[in-house]
């Protein structure tokens, strides 16, 4: 299950990132794909803006549009899109459901205080608070954060506009994800949840104490409107909730969602992530006298129900959230000891460099570093040396995201797997890791690396049985050879890999031809000399097919840091005769080109959870290949993979899920859809020494914005030193 909040504020996600997604920070420069990406359901109130995609270069898949994207270091789990939408047309704005009388009473099933795909939840019914919080944490202070990009909307649910980061802070969901337990949710707006043994529906009992910020109670009608409205507002939500065919009031404080499939254990958790908005607010007229429309962008401050509300904002430049002092859920076990800062202030920058300078000067309180070289060399400044700024690599226990170079298979030159394999053979990770990353990274070798879900060895047992069902539709190597990245321990290793790459390209029909190069430096005299045979044009060898087409490969990037990483790779590809190049664009242009699939190769990050499910359809499913807003950036259309995704989605036991995921991983790898990059099993953070934090942090993320607090004595001491 994978949940991701979408919005374009790159490092904010790291900061406000809370209960949502698995870490999606690119290890090194943040790649756009993960940055201002498609929205997803706002799981817990926290997630801020989009996380930079590649750690030095990577997000998660994404569910419906949510309050604010949060691909970066997650504070919890993520969920992801459900099945492919039956049609691509964006739904019209929902008709406000008329006040409904309760439907006939549904059959009673056991009520649960929590849901988990990983066994029993760690905390039993009636628990007082999580063990990764300080239940007596003091409230107060302002947390000042960095966000990258811009924003022009305060509606995180609509496909229109660029929503501000951190909007997930103002909304509560039916259930709250845990940043310590993968694929686990505890009741928030819903005080209990029930479902039948065949998982054909789910019923939520609404806590009668749940309130919006205007004091009105949360009702079943609000939940139903939220569901219908968010489906109408964004194609991703329609896709994510495709299997939900009915939402109805089944009691005074009950809502039941009915599914068109049985056996999908993830669907109750997916509905638990639904962010609830007030129907009355969205159906009323706005300040302009026109009826509000949840399907459109807006800069009107919305009414929410979460731990924060918007205090002020300056479009494109910054937004400030203030803590709701009478937050209805503040004493619930799922919220106690959390959301401790009185204000969150997010300041937007076009890129990270000026933001880091603001951090060094003390105008930003926290910094999540995504670049190994910067981490190694960029933190020698006075505040570090005198101990006022702390620098820490916090270990996180989660599935490593598949951060990678992604081929756009909508382009003909990348439709042959031999071509894609050749690109992987030409990528000298070891050299890049040594020269650029200070040997900090581990190469990604699976779409589910660093977990029991990664395929290893040769298939056997239940995994082999699953693969036999698609034997004629997958590469034969799936059954005979363990997939591994090429290794370049020595220069000779790399020369051998390059020779193998050249051989594969020839087998795929690409032959080296000498062609003239227009160097742009031949003036009038040069032209005359060439015309009389006293000089000749510069030539180079390029790969061309039998139609005379050149093998072009343009890398689309938006970060100068990534540009320096890609450049050596481009030079090595040119040695093979590939017409490789780099196109550097700003974040807005990058997003437009990614959305319109106008690229050859991009850097993307596919974050996974311990319980993969419906989001796999959005990552790799055929129906998502041409769907607006999907995360199938590779354009994969493969019937065998569609079948394996269904095996994952409908697994009834953990053992079945692991076997099906192994099979999916193996087939994805042997199709060479991406060139894997690297991952880093830590969060690199630097912060001014003004915080307190629990003795035990959640295992999935540092959760700074969620569980840390402002230490008044430390703040006072720092102010004194700085003369404030």
C-alpha cells in the first residue's frame, strides 16, 4: 500500500512529511517526477510538499490527490491508486448527494480499532498513546521550513493548479497511518471499522466528537461528499477508488463503502485514508457569490478538521499554518504528544541553494539533505562548528525506493529490451559513487530492495507456480538466471560491459554509421575551404537503424546537481554511438513535459511499502500507461505484469503476497524498464539545536514535524547568543 500527498514544495515534504509515504527523497538532486507530482489521498494530516525525487537524486506511487504531496521522507506509510479507471474522462463535479436516510442496516461484523496488513496492530484497543511520542510534550514555537517551487492553489484535491505544501495538516482522515508500523492505520475520525470476511465492503463508525474547525460535527454526509467530490476533482482519485461502487449512510454515525471485487484486503485501508471535508462549506457560495467547486483550484482558505489551519499565505512565496488550540482529537491516543509546534511557516524558493543559505543563517530551522557531496563537504560553517546546528543521519527501516533512469517506452527507440539493457550496462555506478557520492550509496537491485519482498536467487515454491501461469509472456531468463546489476569493480569490468552493450545494440538493429557533425564553428572561410576539398567536415559515429533513424536519448532534468551526475553517463553512452544529451528545464516546464509524456528519459522514484497493493497498477499497469496523472512514467503495457499485479492485489495471506511480489519484481527487472540508481538507508538531517524529541523515534522516519517539539530553554539560549 502506498500513499502519497501531492504538492510542489520539494523539501517541505521532508519536513512536514508525516504519516504518509515511504521515503521518496531522491538521493541527490531531487528529480521532478517525485517533486510536484500527482496528488494522492491525504492520509494523515501531515505531509507537506512533494519530495525531491532522486536522493542525489526519489517518491512512492501515489493515490488520490490529497492535501499536500509528500513523497519525501515519510512519516508513516503510504497507499496507492487502485485499479485503472474504466474511462479516462475526468468526472464532472459531483452532485451534492441529497440528505440520505440510513440504508437498511448492514450485517454486523466485528469492529476494529485499527487495521493492518502486517499482522496484529502493535497497540491494542484502549491504548493511551504511541510509544514513539512524548505524551507530555510541550506545545509552542514556530517551525520554519523550506519548500521548493511555487503554488497557486489551496485546494489539494483538484487536478487544476499547484497546491501549497503542507495542506495535509488541515485535514483529518478516517484513520491515521502509523510512521512506525508499515501498512497499519488506527481510528481517527472513525472510532471503529468493520468488514466482512470476503472484504466486499467496509463500514466506518464516525466518532461523535469529530468536529470541523468551524465547530460543526463531522457527519456521514460529509464523508460521502468527500469521497464523491475527490473522485470528481482528480483523475487519480477516480482511479484510486475505482473498485468502490457505492458509499452510503448505514446508521446515524456510520458510512459503508461497497466494492465491486472481493478478496482485496487493502481496500479498507485505502478508504481509511480518505480526507474528510465539510460538505456545507463546499456547497455554499464563496466570497464572490459563486458556489464553491471542489474540482477547481482556489485561493480561498478552506475549512478543515485537522491539527492545523491556515493562518496566512502569499501565493507562490510562503504559507503559515497555526495549531488549532481546541483541536477535537488532541487527546485521542492517535494524536497525543503530536503536532506540538504552534506554527509551521513554509518559505518557497526556486531551488535549494538559496534555501540552504537561509538555513545556515538561522532563518530556517531544519534541513533535509539529499546530496552526498553536500553532506560531506557543505556543512563546515560556524554554527556547525560551535554546536548550534546538529547534523545527524537517522536510520530508517523501510523498503528502498526504486530510484532510476526511466525510459519512455512510448518512444520507439526504447521498445526493445535489448536497448534498455545496453543502457544499464553503460552506467558506471561504482565510478559515480566513488567520485560524486563519497561511496555513500548502495545500488538498488530490486523494485522492493532492502526487504523480504525483493526477488532473490531463482524462483521456487509458490513464486514459481505463479510465474508458470505467465511463462510464455515473460523473458525466459526469469526462470534460469538471477537478475543482477552489472558491476564495475575495475576498468576492465567496465570495458567488458560496454562491449556487451554494443553487441546488444547491434542485435537490436542499431549499426554505427559515420555522419557529419555540424559544429556551428565553420565560418565563411571554412565553408570555402570545404567546398574546394581543402578541408573536411567533422564526423562522428552514431547508431542508426535500417530506416536511417538515429538512436537519440535526451535526459530531462531540472536540477543542476543531477546534471553533473548525468553528464558522465551521457559521455559513456556517446562512446557507444548513442546520440545522448541533457535538457535542463525549470520545475514548471518539467512538470508540463512529464504530464504530457514529452521526454525520452527522466529520473523517477518509485517508493514502496511493506504491503504492496493497488498502487502497483498505477506504477506498472497497462491501463495507467496513458492515463493523465498516473505514475506509470515508463509507459509499461504488459499483460503478464497486469496479471502479476492482480496476484499481489488479491493475495489473501502474507506468504501469498510475498510470493506474488517476488514474481512481479523478477519480471519487472528482466524487462529492463529502468536503469537502477541507488538508495541510502538514512535520513540526513541538520537542525538548529532548539528541539526536544522522544527517546524513541518511529522506525519509518524522523517525524520531526509530528513528534518533536520546541525546547524553550534551548531556544532562549540560542536567541541570546544570536542577540535576538
